[in-house]
C-alpha cells in the first residue's frame, strides 16, 4: 500500500480578524495564480478539521484563477477556544466586511 503525503510547503501563514465578541478568528489567503482574478472562493472545513485540511483544494482553485480564503471555523484550528462552538455565532461571524478580507459570506442551513 502506497501512502500519499500532502505537500504543505506552500501553505500560507494564518492571518486574523476580530469576531463580534473580540475573539481572534483565523484564515489563510491564497492569491490567484496567473493573470487576472476570475473570482473569489471561501472554503469552510468540516467539523473535525481546520484550514490546513483545505490546502489541496485551495491550491487548485487558486491555479484556476480564484482568490481563495480558507477559514479556521470558531473552535477549530487557531480560531477561539477549542470545544466551544456556538453555531448561531458562527453564522453571525460570516460577515467579514471591513476586515482585511472585505467580503461578505452567507451560509445557508442545510
């Protein structure tokens, strides 16, 4: 059995913005590769992961010309205290306007 290892040599460093409750929330930004930016994508990891787990997908989207933001959801990765996740607050934190991201995200319930 061959084990494939992920290449994290190009993993961007974490940047942060302040949540509504003054908690530091973290993300990774991937610049679009090539000419002009064709759009933006915000990636949100699953319940047991963090922004690092999104690295392969973020790189592929950046290679396709998208500016990509991979979030560390509150209580995961470097964002906030582990084990304390308020999903209502998470939805409220999705407005990133005025942060260094300066974008607005909307998460819809399933």
